[in-house]
C-alpha cells in the first residue's frame, strides 16, 4: 500500500515519475487505500481506438461503504455534512457520518419500495439540501444509476435527459430557494414529464411548502415514504455489491454539436480517483471544515462535495444559496461562522465578490482559511491576486484545478502547500496523469515554452467510459481527433518551467460563469422562435462571467418588427428550451451571416466582431458575400 498523500514537492516529483513509469503498480497501490469487497484481477485494460477502458476489472465494491460505513467505527460522530440554508435566519443542520449513513439506508429502502432495482436510472432534480446528497448516495447504495440535473435547467432540458437515460423514477422537491428566487421544481418536473413515458414514480421532498399538484398513482411524498420504511422496522439497507465497471452515474454536459451528452462514470475507478485527488489537492487534514460552493448538479459537486470528501471522512459544507445574497458578504459570513478551512470556488464567484469592493470583507474573520481552490474556467490574474491577498491573506495556497465532467476529477493542479503556484496556472499534472500538447496535425509538441491542444495519452481511473446510449459519439468527440489520445477540447500552454496554463476551449463550447454551454444548443433554441430564420452564437469576454453569449440573428419578413419585443421573446424561448443560464447577453439582428462558398458560417469573424476587435478581421476573401461583414461590423453591440 502506498501512502495516499504526497508529502513534499520532492516527493511529488518522485511519485509522478513512478506513476508514469509504472502506472499499473502506482494505481493499484493507491487503490489499496480503499475498501473493496473483492480486489481486482487486472488494474487496467484499455485502448483509445474504440475506446474501451476498464479499471480494476474483477473487483467488487460499493462506493457508499467507502463514503459511509468505513468511517462509522472511529468517526461515526464526526460531522459529514454541514448544511447552510439559503435564508441565513433558518436553522442550519449537521449530519454526522452515522446519521448520514442511516438516512442513506432509509432512502435506499424508499427507492427499493418504489420499485428501483440495480442498474435502473433515477433522475434527481433537487435544491442544494442534504436530501440531495442523501438521494445520490442512496442510489449508489442500491446500485441504481443517478442522473442529477441542475435546478436551473428547463422542463425541456429535463425531458431530453430523462428520455435519453430512460429514467424510471424522479426525485424532486415541491420547490427550492436560490437567493431571492423561489424555484418551482415540481411544476417544472410536471411540465417535463408530459414528454416522458419511462417515469412511473415521482418522489417529492417538502422544502418550500408551495402548493403542488400530486398525480395519483405517480407522485408520492418523500416524508410519507420514509414513514413507511420506519414502520417496516428494518433500518438497514445492505450495500449492493457492484462490479468496478458497473455504472455509478450519468451526468449531462454540453459539447460542440447536438444535444448534451450523458457522460458515464463507473464505480471503482471513479471512487479511487475522487478520493485520491481530493486528499491530495486539498491536503485534507482530519477536523478541517471544507467548503465547495458548487452545486451538486455539476461534476464539481458530485466529486468534491459528495464522493471525494466523504470517501476521506471529511466534513463537507453544503450551501443552498448564492454567495451574494442577501448581501455581498454572505460567503464571508459563512466562512466566519463555520470557521471554514478550505474554500473551493469558481473564478466567476471570485470576480463577482471582488466587484463589491473590500467593505464586504470588513469585520469578517477569515483567519480559519488555510487552503483555497478555483475551478471551472481560466482564472485571470487580477482575480487570482485578490483571492490570494484578500481571502487567503497571502498565507493560503491556491489550487487552480483544471479538469472536466469527462475526467471525473482534478487532472492538472497545484497540490496545496506543496506545488509552488503561479497566478493563472494550473501548474503540474497530478500523479498518474500524462498530459501532452499536440499541433493541428496531431503531432506531439515536446519541450517547454510551447502551446497547443491539450490531450491526455494514458488512461486514468476517473475518466469517462462512454456517452450514454451512444458509444460512437464518445469515440468521435474525444478519441478521433488525435489517434491514441483523449482530446480535451482545451487549448493550453506549457511555459519554460513546464507549468501548464489552460487558455480556454478551442471548440464551439462556451464557458459562461463556469457553466458549459454549446453554441449549437443555443442556436437551435433561438431558431425555434417563429420569427427567426437563422442564427449564429459566439462567446465574448465578460468581466464577471468570463464569457458572455453573443447571438447574431436573422429575422424573417414578419410584419411586426419590434426588435425589443423580439429580443425579449427570444430570451424567453432560450430560457424555456434550455434554461436561464443559456440566455444570450447580446442579440444583434443582421441581414446575413458571413458564410464560405460551401455554406459554412465563419465564426472566426463573428467572434472578432463580438470581441470588439473589428480592425483586423483577417482573410475574408473566401466569403460568399464579403459585404455582409461590413454590415455586421457597423451594427456591432
Ligand atoms: O475549458 C475547461 C474549463 O471548463 C471545462 C470543463 O467544464 P465542465 O465539464 O463543466 O467542468 C467544470 C468543472 C471541472 C474545461 O474543458 N476549465 C475547468 N477548470 C479550469 C478550466 N479552464 C481553466 N482553468 C481551470 N482551472
């Protein structure tokens, strides 16, 4: 068995070297730190052609035994989840490992009573309350596959995801609170389910006490179902024995084309990777209070609110609200009140908190903070320095963690307090991760002081196995651009010190406030509006969100051409079809789009105009109608 945690920068270099030379030995030694019902016959078998990737084949486990049962003997009374509600006046909750274990068992039995079996897909659409983590873990406990959907997605998006995964059960709440907003979760689910034949049961948690319609034979209350389990008198719910390669969860994410893909993660490899990366990146020490501000609806929440911290017996703080409500000092009040030691958040949040100035920090005791983390988008130097100086007081190392829904956990990041940091840099790969930069022709670019497209050339336990129901799409998207490599979709530079800096997506994926949105998805939504003939969507730099959404829209010859009204209608359409997070920030109405003779939209030009760089648009000679560009340029917003 190998000590899970890296102990010094020297040690990191040794371990990294070993992990590249002997990856199988390395990962099997790491995996020994976890609880298995049966050990593996084979550490990894893989090819990136098909692709086919299997970790810890032959092993048997249940991830909840690692996240719950194994802590009970010595740490049963340690807080597992601390919950801060949206309204600071509402009472907060603490669940110890024992209490969490019991609640997960209870809800596991509720799911079973409602017909859920191993392998069935369960859609979870809940606010950030402890029951969200409980529902996730209960699925894992009984071997059901969870598909969590972020509370900001629309009925249509939910329906698409439920149908793609063929979910039989939905777990939701009457409503939820996010900052000043009430979110009518059950109503949204009802709208979605009109299109979903596979769902036979909806379990509804009471949260907001808003009136909801309960459909006979389909909808049941969470609380009633718990009571039934209690009267059945058997609180135990033995963990289902899972194969290492059985599916643990599906999580949908956007790509350059088509509808969001269901990224599939499996039990054994994901568990090892989530636990290993959490323990190392944050150098978690017993009794530390760890606070990740993400939502469990995104991969960051899956891996670094639920599975990673709990697998390590950590105390994870769950926050229902938003960092700037009811005031700009909300996050700092939480840090102060709970004496948070590790704060993991996103550059968007940092920039938005920074914009309120330093008054919000006045009188707040942030001295408990010893480690900081950033995730989801490139962090600009100004935000990095502010985070470092004002929040970490120059004493708390910042882990700028680069990773993706597909990678399952952190890939490139400083190890807090061990790797020397550099503003804006994700620095060095974690042990076991073999990144490389490739040029347009797929040739690896070696040496330092270079940039290219970021690929990974060796598998890691937490990587995606497929895209649900469409393996070819997985191959096409990630493994076809460069032979024998996983392509991340990100551009990257490696500086003279061999440090990595992620420069952003090189495909048609936007990153708005750390949320991944496909341009094609937004275009499809805009095009559904009756007055729209065609549209093109690009990103542009946005001071807070990182990227904003800029849409160029061609309207048909409709009689009512009230642009303001159409703009509002388009925004409504996008909100209805995807969710408010995909609403364009700017809509420019145009007569035509710059297209090549073969009919392809030249996004490069549209991007430049959206960025305000209208001086040099590059070569426009291949355009079908160069005059279009001039018109667009003049009308730029
Ligand atoms: O472009 C990269 C950016 O976010 C993308 C992944 O998005 P998602 O799957 O939603 O996962 C986000 C949380 C892990 C990446 O392809 N990204 C993520 N982390 C960083 C980043 N860009 C720069 N620096 C980061 N630290």
